[in-house]
């Protein structure tokens, strides 16, 4: 089984550009997993039911329903870009409850996207401030 660190390293060093992003779910009521397809692999982000920690994996989800969210904010800001940094975020209880991926575009700067765990099975994508949001 891959560790979070190994998967994050591969995202940055080997996966290449983001090509599509899908929300994957059983019932379409709440996102249960995000499936990020890159040039060189697929990242699956979900939530562990026992402690609400983030779960990273490789490959496609076994859940039946998919919604392509590639054209939705913040994903539309990162399609075609490679990840230059990946962080695991650890909460006060000592478990990893979010991952942040940062892509970079020369003209507009960094485009970080955070995937926090908000309690199983809820998983919510949050865009983070980018230069074009400045007044």
C-alpha cells in the first residue's frame, strides 16, 4: 500500500498535468471521493470513516456515479497544469484531514486547491485565494 508521502511525491514528480476531475458517489447526494485524472495516473481522494482522515489512493473509484466537475471552479483553474507542491495537513488530534495541491501558471501565479475532510462521507473542495481574486 502506498503512503500519502509516496503518492504526493508521484503526483508532483510523475503524474504531469491534470486532465479531468470527477466527483464520485454512491447516491449523488454528497461527494464521497474525488477522482483526479492526470497525464500519468489517477489520484483518488476520499475520507476514512473511522476518524474522518483523508484517504489517498491510485486508480479509479469503484463507486457507480460520476460527475465531471472539470469545468467548475476551482478545477477549471488547474486543468492542463501540473502539481508543483502537495501538502498533507494534520489536525490537533494528530491525523491528516486534508490535502492541498498547488499548480502554477506563469502569468497568474499559484492555484492551490484544498480537499479537506468534513466528516465521512462528506468531502468538499475549496479553492484558495489566487492573484486574479485581488481587488
